C-alpha cells in the first residue's frame, strides 16, 4: 500500500496512517464475537415482541415504534405493515420517519425499487440525515443497476447530496452517526459508475468538482489524501492501459504448495480483487462476485505488507485460512505492484482485458458485482 506523500501535512500523514483502522471500523460487519452474540439475543427478543401486535389497531406514533421494533428483530413484513399504518397516524411533518422505516423494511424484503421510492419521499420532505444517506447507499448497492426510474433518480439524489457536502468541506453527521468524507467520495463515484452503466448523462463538471473537493485540506486532514483521491483515480482509470503489464509473486492455489507465478495482464481477461482480505465483510462480497462471474478469471491479489500479521509464517497461515472459506486463487505480490492496481485496505476490483482497464472500483455488494461482470463479459455486437 502506498505511503503518504512526502509533501503531506502532519495531519494528512496521521490520517493516512489511521486509514486501515478507520476502514475496518466503517465496515458493517465490524463486530466482535461477543457483540454478535448480544446482537443475536436482542434481535430474537425483538422478533418475539413484534409478532403479537396488530398494526392496524394502533394510533399515533405507536406504529412507528412497532416498525422500529420489528426492523430490529428482522421481521420485515410486520415492519412494513406498521410503517405503512404510521403514514395514516402521524402528522404530515413526521411522515418522513414512516417513509424511512418503510425503505428499510423493503430492503429487508429484497425490494430495492420500492425502497428507492420511499427514500425519494424522505428527500422530498426536506429531511436528510446519516440514516437516510446510509439507506440510499444500501438501496443503490442492492438495485442500482436495475432499469428503473426511481433508481435512476436516487443515483442523482445521492450524488448531488454527497457532492454538495464534499465541496463545502463538511461531513454528514448527527448525534448518532457520522458519514466520513472518504466514504461520501467513494459513494459519489459509485453513483457515477451506476449512471454510466445506465447510459445516463451527468453534468460534465461533476468529475472535476469531485477531484477538486478531494484536495480540500479540511477533508484530507480527517481521512488522509490517499483516501480522498483513490476513488477518483479508479474511476478515471477505466478505458486506459494498465500501468503494469504483468504481476509476479507467490501463487496460492487451493490444495497446492506455494509457487512463483507470473500473470500477463496484456493477455486474456482478468478480474482482480485486491486489498486486505481480512477486512470484515470481504468474504461475503467475494462470494457474491464469484457467483456473478461463474467460472470467470477471478484472482485475489494482496501483499505481505497488507496482512495483519507479525511474521511471514503467520501471514501465510491467515491467507490459507481465508482461502479455505472463499475457494479462490490468491497471488501475493509486492507493494508496488499492488499500488498499480489502485489497491487500498478496503478491497477493490479491477477488470483488465488485453492490457486495458475496463472497470475499476470498490468491491461493494450486488450492483458493483454486476458492473464488474458486465465489464468482464461485454454484450456481443
């Protein structure tokens, strides 16, 4: 992983050094085993408490409270019914809460389109907070590639809000949550990628404005210069030649001893997933991507420096343990080669065909996996 540039301010250098820790904390699956057990116990209690209540007999704000209870218990259909009831029992000024809870329920029911419709209603009410932002990103992650007008509009809304905050050098926060500027930057470029896939036009100045915002000292002091610049560098790489024509390193194949291997990126097609493979949630995202591409040329690329280990032997043990979970080949290269793949702690993907970068971006969820699949196997003319 590239170090902070020599010209970085002390604040930027510290933020760059803190980036691996912060990236881990930003993952939705960053819970200890004790946290997970306590959460499971709480969800079970909430699910049990949700069942006996009839939302249609409730008045006032009680349906909102019931919806929240059911959502915590992952009882999404009762939550949807309760939130729908709340639209008829709360004042108009509070209906945004019902729309927001409806959006979360629809996401739980695997219906991102209806979630998008509810989130657009939240935004139209003038309400926009970190919770609404995170739901927008979840909806786009789940269904952003769907050919739907509401999804298209949600892409524009998310991009507009993120760009406005970034240009002002601000973070999105309330008493309970904060959206970091590097996350907003990644999300903004993801929305740009979705709009690109959907063949939707955006203002010609958007990319330049994001690049300018990435240079704001106030934001760079918070998360580091690299974290602010990398999403734009990935987005701009599409359509350009890869900066290294080959990868050389230690190959780890399932059931075989480590061996030296050279990958010629100028030949054939490659889907390269790079970064810290130990980051929470990475296993599930790789499995989702592998399911999308089938028998495609998926290769996990990392470096020894990227491992959370104190020795080479420990790093090898960690990589082998991870490989048993995902059943994918791993290539361990040096830090310079990894940097050429726009790698960071949070895993990213790069589609290379005949030496040309077809797509590059953060490894997220379903929509991102679909973008990479399409870049890997373009439609026949």
